[in-house]
């Protein structure tokens, strides 16, 4: 089953592209919006974006609760405007560990056959709570707990972000130095561009990856 909930074409397995992000990152929100515009075309090309939440405090000098510098705010607004995304960054960098921890739990279960639509819905709802209609992340949990066949965990436990911290360590070891980052095999592509540029880069990567895999199969046979 593809990331868009459609059967795989011809039995082919979709190619996964990891997208590393943090709910506290305004640019991650912008990426969430931009990449959503090309999702159907990626699905048609049998490419799934697999969103991986991490904690920026484990990557750079990000500090929870710190005021957003005015110059940084203006830079974010310029990028968002250029990409046609409405953005009103929070005055302080939020603590996104609870939202990220839930995202990690839901993503981990996808490999066991869990419906990826619920992870997508959580990501959209959490981003909306931070950037669209400000609300408490805790208030989102009851609805989602009713949709999963396993316990998400107690709020206090989720808020410590233990799984999120481990996911962050793995991301850093893989070469992630910021968010948003698309991981094209071992090559991290940090930042976000307009949808046609992103689509072109991902398509080129997918063609090359599939070509190499096809050549490897021929070589073995």
C-alpha cells in the first residue's frame, strides 16, 4: 500500500524518501505545506515521503522557550511568502517533544502494517496547533488514542521525548544537521524549495536509485 492509501502499481514497492523535521521548526511547517502539494504526483510515481520527527535541541543550538529573533522572523516570513505559505511563527521556540514523540510512535508502527494515514493526520493536526489555530497538543491526544490499537502512553511520559531523542541520535549519525532535511540515500538535502524544484530533485533521485537497483539485479543474474 502506498503512502497515498492506493495499491502499489504492478506490485512494485514504493521508494521511500525520509523527511526529517521538528514541529518547533517554522521551516518544517513550510515544508509540510509545500510537499503536500506534490504528494499525489509522488504517489503516482511510486514515491512515498516518510516523515521522521526529531528534536532540534539534539542537532544544533536550538533552545526551547527562546524568543525568536526579529531578523530570523523576517527571514522565515520571506521564505514562506516566496513559497506561498501563510506563516505566523510563534514568539518563542515551542517545546515540541510531546508532538514529536507521538509522531515517532506512529511512524515506528508503519513498518508493522499500521495505517500511515493516522501519522499523516497527527502531523497535520500538530502543525495546525502550532501554526494555524494555536491549541494545546495534549488536547489532540484523546481523538488519536481512539484510532490506534495500542497505547500511545501517558502524557507525562510522552513529553519527555525518550524515543524522539533516540530517533534524533540516529538522524544525526546519518548526517542530518538541520530541518527540514530530505535524505536521498546517504545524501542529506537540507531546506525547502518550491514544489516544482522539489519534485524534480526527488524524481531525479528516484530514477537514479531505480536504475542502480535494476543494474544490480542484472549483474547478479
